[in-house]
C-alpha cells in the first residue's frame, strides 16, 4: 500500500520492504526459488518466531520471542533454502534499529531494550538533564530480536 505522503509526492508504487527471512537463508532470489513453502522450518522453531508471509514463505516475527540461533530450522529445511555451510558465517546481517518513537528519544527514561539484550549491544549514552540515549553497537548486535518485544512503544526493528 502506498502511504499518503508518498502519494502526494508522486510516488504511486509502494516500496517493497525487505522481508526478514529465517537465519542462514539464501539470498532472496535464491531463497524464493528454493523454498517450497512446506512449513517444516516454522514447525521446527522452538521459539515460534518463524511465521508465514503473505505468500506462505517463512519470515521472522520478534513480537513475542527472540532467535537463539539453535539451527533447528536449518536442520528441518529439506530443500535447503536455509543452509549453514560454514559454522563461522553469521546467520544473518540484520541488526537492531531504534527509531525516533523510542521513549528515551522522547525524553522519557526507558531502558527496556538494553535490559533485554543478551549481548549488551544496546548501550545508553548519558545526556545532561535528559534521558540517556540508546545506541546499538553493530559489532555486538546479533539481530536476535530480544530487544523488540520488551519495547513499550514498538520503536525497534530488526533489519
């Protein structure tokens, strides 16, 4: 759907948002070709973060839980749309992003995301006479999504 702002600016085609795929997913064109929409990956996920997108392919939702990178989705994927060839390769390159709707950015003290981060990738920079501001360390962030559900104002996206 095209936003009203984009429509008024003459952009009549909706921007396609990138779809977060399960860990170790092939690049999007190869993933779409390989994925049979069998659902084995989401049935295998103990955290229940793998859900179906509008086309029936697996995507990630961090609404209630985080990814533990257990690899059960990869083990269950017979068509190998999810493939862990090298143990040293990161499961994905997505990272946490904190948007301006964040309570701390609205001058309200909140550290829910930082408290939930298992690798301490979200730190808070002190401010004079203001709430400390959150910063994501991209070197530490695994993109696990543990920070998403605790955010009271839905100001964090993994992407």
